[in-house]
């Protein structure tokens, strides 16, 4: 996953990718979950620009608390 800081309290998830050998094993979702964990621990918000990340955020209501 690549991200960039947008100020002191927000990150933008630009891209999420896993190798083909790991595809379908939930690794992408784990990456997003770790980003959410980081955001909660550091009181920051996330803007998911990556289409995959955006879909995961839309499907996971519990992540709405960290959305910007």
C-alpha cells in the first residue's frame, strides 16, 4: 500500500496491491485494517483514493470513523 500525508492529521491511500501468489487471501484487507488501526492510534483521518481501498471502506461500516 502506498499513501501520502495530506497535512498533519490525514493520509491519502493512493494504491493497494499484493502479489498474484497472495491474491484472494485477504492480504489487501489486512493492509487496510492496519492503516485503520494506525489512524485510530494516532487520531488521524484517511482518504481512500485507491479503488480497492475505497471499496473496502464502503463495505466496512466500522471504518467510517476514520474517513475524511
